């Protein structure tokens, strides 16, 4: 990575991995963890176990031994992913919140492309990473965001039925007995519950329509007293509210409602579509027209219609489009401004950049093992490395600064 450390940062790195080492316990395990972490942080085109071992050993005759120890760390060593990830998140959050508050929790998923059929969780399935159905694993993530930074704190591997329902595949991949089939939404809620239990600073939960379409997911967030702003499909139906806040008319899709806003602007107390900008892009300010109205979502859950929670419907109409193309439901703290709401929703754009950094710089998708414990251990080490990088960036530089070269810099190397 493009990370250069001065003397003080080098000491913090040593203290950081020393604290994580306390959680790992056994000295050999601590040594292997440190070697593997430094291998992910250091330069190198491929960051799977074998090339990390080769780069870490000056003596070629010792490479095989280190290779076996690193494999043991990932596949067989019984250390706690939860404990290590909690320590990493706590370290980074302390640095983040010293500068600015946590504003959002982001739920998303990413694909890990594979060639064969033996890696745990692999099958032909859709992933946004490739934009199509392909042979891959899918990992669901939870990240914390401030106005300027984005910190992934947890990951879960999605296991299709073909893996959870097959005794042979479970044995081959060493899937623990207590792991059953869980949807991506259930995995997301599991990680949210862990973050709540760890008392991580709360933020507005952001997610795309794959999660936001599920009324139960939205309800589960509210049961946890969490606010949200999530994508929904254009066909999602809602009831409108009159000026007194009462339901009126028949249910209508959010797309049809948005078109009514546009076609009959004088029928509403304020101009339905207004232009808002949310950030500076490459060479231009990013902006679009938005309509924001209170509505009641339609779903058959037996609840009395008049008692349903009101939500904000946000319709986004980008320049050059013939109609609005993005829709969101939001339940937010009181006195949230429209501009703050829209900027919060747009925090999701950084998720893909973080995935790119984790994969391209820290080898998140380079793991070549096939087992369930190994995948999660590898991801835990990558999250630890990313947490340290983010903590150093916010500790040393302003939000707009890059990574300057220090006169007494120490480049990370295995």
C-alpha cells in the first residue's frame, strides 16, 4: 500500500498488533498473524499465503515452513474473529470520532470471483462486483462512515442452500454445526446486532434496494431503534398523506407518484422536484432533482393502515433521464434537513471504493483456501490492516490531505 509511517506511527503499529496479539494468545499464533498482516500491508501483486511466505523469507529453505504456519493460522487455529474485529474497530473508531462523528452504518455485499466449485459458498450467483451472474462467493459487509471516511468493521460469507444443506460440502468446508442457511438480510442484521452489542457509535443505516425492499428488514431496524435511508424498487407501493397527515387515495407505485409530482406540480404545497447537490465530483458538482414527500409503505403484515409508521419517500431524477430512476425510504431523526438527508444517502458511493481498496491493496479477494474458518480469518486480518490505515490517515492529516512522504518515514514491509 501507499502507506508511509514516521517513527511515532511505527510505534503505534507495534502497539496495535501487540494488543491484537494479546487476544490471539499463543506466541506462534501471534507471530504468524503479524507476518500475514504485514504481508497484506506490504507491496506485492499477489497476497495469498504462498507469495506472502516467499516475500517474508530471506532463506528459500524456510519458505515452506512459514507457508505451513500461515495456512495453520487461517484454516485450523481457533482464534476469535469477533474479538479481533472488535479490537480493530475500536482502535479506528477512536481516531475517527476524535475528528468527526459517525454519521452512517452501511450494509452492502461484494463478490469474490472464483474459477472452481470447491471454495466454500461458491456458486453461480449475481454480484454487483461483476454486474452479472457469475461463479463467485458473496460477502455481506457492515461499515461505519463519517463525513469523510469509511470503515468496514464486519463481514459474513453468504452460504447458499447447496452448501448449508449438504453434509458432504459442510464437512469439506468445515462449516460449523451451528451455521444454518441465512439470507443476506439476516446476515446484515446479525452484524448490526454485533455492532450494537459492541457499543459502536450509531449512525443512519444505508442500504440499496436489495435490502430496502424488504419491509421486515426495515421493521427490524426500527425495532433496534435505528434510523435508516434505504433504496426501494420503482414498483414499491405507498399510500399518500394529505396536508393533515391522514392517508388518502388508493395505493400507488412510487414511480407513478413521482410522475404525478412532475405532471401536476401545482397540486402540491411546494415545488415537488428541486435541485440539490451532494458533493464535488471529478471536474463538476454532482447534483440531481429530488422530490421528498411523507408516505406510508404498503405491505401485508396485518397492521392497521392508520397505525403504520410514516416514512420519507425520496425520488431522484438525474439529468438526461426521461423519468426518476432511484427511490428511497427514510426514517430519520427530527429536524434533519433535506440537504443533510440527501448527502447522507449518497454516502453509499464510497462502499465500492472501499471494496476496491480492500481487494486491490490488501488482498481481500486473494484468499485461495476453501474452508469456512479460513475465509473469515483472512477477512479479519484484512479488516485489521484497513482499520490501522484509516486510523493513521485521520490522526495525521486533514480530511482533504493525502499521504505525504515523511523525512524519517518507515515504509511498511513484511
